[in-house]
C-alpha cells in the first residue's frame, strides 16, 4: 500500500511541474510577442479623409512647406551660332511650349554673306540666261550658213551638169567645164565642213551650259547653308520646358555652343 501512495504522489508532482513549465513557456511567448508588437497607428477623424473609387490617370498633389523645388531634368540651351542677343522672349519661371523662340540673335557678318550670296545667285542666273541666248543665236547662225552653203552647192551641181552637156555638144570649152566642176566640188566640201561644224557645236552646247549650271548649283548650296544659319539665330527648343534661369542679356555677344 505504501508503494501505491508514493507512485500517486510522484505522478501528481510531475503533472504540477508540467503545468508550471507550460505556464512559463506561455508567459515567455506572450512577452516576446508584446515586445515585437509595433506601435499602434494614430487615430484619425473620418472627416479628415475623402474616399472614392481609384482610377488610372494623373494625380495632382498639393504640398505646402518650405524648401526648394529641384527639377527632375535640366537642359542647358545654347546657340548653334554666334551672335548678339537682340531680343529675349522669356524670363525665369515662364512655361515655354515646343518650337517657341526663346531669344533672337543678330550677326551682321552672316547677314552680309547672305546678301552677297543672293547677289551672286542672281548674277549667275543672268549669266546662264545670257549664255543660253548666245548659244541659241550661234546655233541659228550655223544652221543658216549650212542652209546657204547647201543651196550654193546644189546650184553649182546644176551648173556643172549643164556645162557637161554643153561640152559634150562642143558648145562649151573644157576649161569652163572644169571650172564649174571644181566650183561644185569646193561647195560640196564646204557643205560637209559646215555640217560637221553644226553637229560639233550642238554637242558642245550642253558642255558649255553644264559649267554655268555647276557654278549656279554651288552658289545655291552656299545660299541654303547661309539661310540655315540665319534660322539658327532664332533659338528655340523642340520640347515644352519651364525656364529656370536666363544667363544672357540683350546686347550681349554669345558664342556658338
């Protein structure tokens, strides 16, 4: 009987020890969870917030506070050609749309070169027209000479044929016959020479005009280049921007780049 009592007492002690350990573990778990628990969010009033359906699009936020706004991107706009600042069309803080002129420059040397190129172009065009007219006149002269030579040759041939018939009937001397035949041969040779001269001149017309066309094209290219530089005097940007600062003044000479 003593043995059974001791066994029950030992069993009760083990159960008590197990409960104590379980209680300690539970307390430790609660303590750790409480330590790791984040602070609660502050309470707010429902009236301070507005609710609604969320949609995709732009969100405009109004922020109040002291500070300096820093742009996300900054561009330094420079002139592609040197010149004197004639007029400023913007100031810091202005919103400038794409293609709008920011400032106008002036370059007297460039303006003079454009004027000179325009005069050279006009002179070259006049020379081209004059040369074309001279070549046309010369061509008409050669054609007229060839036609006259052909007419003389045909008449001389008729005279030679008639003299040959008269000589056969002993109505014309041999010397007169030879003279008419020589004259006809001379005109035949002259006709062939005039014909070759006309053909050669017709071929040379395009060669002569190509020289004037080449010079005319060179002046046109030069003028287009100068006019393109004149467009660069109107400084603009192919994007919408907000002007932060203007580092030039009217009357100031600025360099390219």
